[in-house]
């Protein structure tokens, strides 16, 4: 983690009417904290939940490990018949996606409501 920054926080919410899990991430997403996020998502997959909205608007930092996490999560969700929609990536996340040429690889919505409309 960068000095003065916070670790990645995860807030999970299940929306039964849509059968979608919303994860709101804040703080830093790097090689260390991406393991925490992956574990939280693996719990959802193990419970049969594979429709995910992941809100990135409050990330203060994201490394390439964070981008790699989303590639893996998207692939796993699709293998299980689900999908992942990312919401409003904060500038640090958007920068990494653009730098690595990954922006077009993801479903990205400007708002959580717009993301939920894709399900």
C-alpha cells in the first residue's frame, strides 16, 4: 500500500429481485488486497452467485494486479453462466485499464443503476 492510503474495503449487497451481487470497493487494490477481494468473490461463486456488479468509483489506487483480478473474475463468472459489470472506475482504475489496453475487455457502466439494467 502507498503511504497514507487505506487498504481495500469491500461492501457487499445482494439484490434478490435481480439476483445480482453488488460489491463496492474503496481504498487501494493491489497485489495484496486483490487476494482479499478474490476471496470475497470466490465465496459468492461457491454460493452459486455469478451475476456481479463491482463499483470502482471509490478506489484511490489500483495496480495491474487489480486489473488481472477482474480478468479472472469475469472469466470465472462467464464460465458459470454469469457476467460482471464494472461501475464508474475511478481515475486510477481507468488509467490502469487504458494503459494495459483492457478497457474494451470489460462491461463498464457509468452508474450502478445502468449496470443493474444489464441483468
